[in-house]
C-alpha cells in the first residue's frame, strides 16, 4: 500500500502518510478509503505527510486525478508536511485548482502542522 490513514481522536486530525509515489489508481484508493472508512467529521482537518520515496514529480494523470477526486471530499483544512519545493509548487497548483488555496498550508514538521490545524479548529468552534 502506498499510503496509510490514521485518525487521532484526541486532536481530531486525520493523517495521511504518503509512502510512495502516487499513480492515478492510488489517488482513487485513498479517496475511496477516506469516503468509506472515515466520517465527514473525521475528514475535516487533515495532514498529508509526504515521505521521501513519494517525492518524485507526480504524472499529469495523477495530478488530474488528485484535483478531481479531492474536490469531492469535504475537508475544512489541509496541512501538507514534508514536501520538497517542487512538490509544494505542484501542491499549490492543485489546491488552487480545487478552490482550496486558503484552506491549505505547507509545513516542515508534523508538530507545526498539528498546531496550525488545532488553532484553525478552535477558530471554527
């Protein structure tokens, strides 16, 4: 499996660990897992932690699948962690394309991502 998903009940944050380079079928797999295994409430605040083997540039087809599939999910805030500059650029294009540029932010560490999402959740309540 090229990803793992884990929901932390304490801080109410869903973490997607992206372990390897994604292909279009992986995008559909993670979106289906998010839809079927996690409630809308559990998907509100999410961290995408991108590991080193997942760093190569995704194909055009994968980027299109990400843009189309993630727009279906009801995510309030998305923290992207660990991405190298090239992937951050691609990520910004994708989140802008799905209208989520103001709801997404890039971080160097998981702690920074968790802190931001926790603060955003406090603002919303």
